[in-house]
């Protein structure tokens, strides 16, 4: 409304100026001055009116985008300043649309993650709640100690989950501090397996380590050790009593690789592409869990995130002779 009124006054002012110039002109040229001025004024009015209509239409389309979320086709604009403006607006609208889609995807991912986190923590908490009465009803010290050990295991599980969630959140936020310096494979693997030695004994799973002398990689020793620990822990949980886990480290001119193999039943081919998906729940492999679902949890997802943060890669496959095969690789910079 305001722009229309302004345009009207501009037209009136232009006609008034033409009339003033015509009146001020000599008598013999008044007619031609008036005719030329009116022709110029008419041309200006037509061009201005066309531009005004273009801008009005453009404003309406932008309003549709902002209020109704519609995608508007700006390709019908002609050449000129308005076309340049339209082109820039088209880029802005496309960028806003992409941002909106990304925000929606992130919102859905956050909702799903919160649901998964709730499930992951609720399971051990429920187990803890059910164990407490059994401790109170224990008839002898042996039963009480057994129940207390189970309770401690569940509490450790909750503590580990919370710590893992915090680490994943740091990685996602890009606030995790990663060092890149020469790191010993031997020291990395030693740090990874020491915390697991009691559990390996309890599971009756043997561990064999075979390293290239002096093998090293460019990365963060502590974070890599944690990634290896998570992988070995997963292998241990899926290896039957009497089984084994083998860790090898090799270094050549192209890369340093750390391979972890177990003698378990391997990973279902359906689950292989999703092993590192956060909270993915795969199909159980061993007979005692047949028909149930078993989760890969967040340990392998965290391991991949820790390795990827160092520009490394983590892959998984099944051994031809049986069992799972995980490989961490740190490529070397080739000049």
C-alpha cells in the first residue's frame, strides 16, 4: 500500500516537472517540449510500473516461503537488477531450505538418541532394582556375595555407559582434544588389555599378541588404547569359553594396522553393515541366545569415533575360518 502511494506521487511529480519545463520553454517549442516530456514520463511510468509489479510479485513469493514453507520457482524473472536480486534470493531460500532439513534431521536424531540412551541405562537400572531384594533375602553369605558381585557389575555398566555417552557427546561437538604424535603400538595395546585381564580370565578366553618390533603410528595413544579396549571387550563378550583373541600390529611404508581377531561365531552378514551404528541391536549369534536380540551397544560406535577423530579407519569383517576380524589402520602421509 505504501509503495503504491509513493509510486503515484512520483508519477504526479514527474508530470508536474514536465508541465513546468513546457511552460518555461519558448512559445515556438512549448508543444515539442511538452510532447517529449510526456513521452519520457510515459516511458518512465511504464518501466517503473513493470519493475514495481516484479518486486511486488517477488515480495509475495518470499512471503509464501516464510509463512507457508513453500518452495518457489524464481526462474521466470527477466534480466536486470531485479533478476540479480531474484537470483540471490533464490540462493538464500535454497540455503534456508537445506538448513531447515538439517535441523529437522538433527531434531529427529536427538529424539532417537535420547530414547536409545534411556533404554540403554534403564536396562541395568531395572536389573539393579530387581537384585536388591535378592541380597536382602540371601540365606547364606555365598549367595549374598554372588548377588553383590552382580550388583557391582550392573553399577559398573551404568557408570561405563554414562562415561561413554559423555565421550561421544564431546566427539560430536568437536571438543575432544586429540594429540597427533608418534605412538608405540606395544604401549597402546598394553594399556588396552590390562583392564580386561580379569574379565578375560573369568570368561576363559585366551589372548595372544604379536607385534612388529618398534611398530608405531601417528596419533593419540590414549584414545587409540580405549578404542582397542572396546573392540577387545566386544570380542570377549562374543567368544565362548575356551576361545581366543589374537591382536597383531604391523607397520609398512603406507600404514600402521592393528588387527583384532576372535574365535567366536562371527557377525551375521545382515548385521555387518551396521556394526558401528550407534545403539544398533543385532541378531544374537550364539545358540544360547538364539531368537533374541543382542546389541552391539555403543562400544564399537565409540571405538570408530575415536579412530576417525585421528584420521584413521576402523573396518570389520568375518574371518574365513570363523570369528570376527576388526582392523584399525592409520595411513602414513606420503610426500
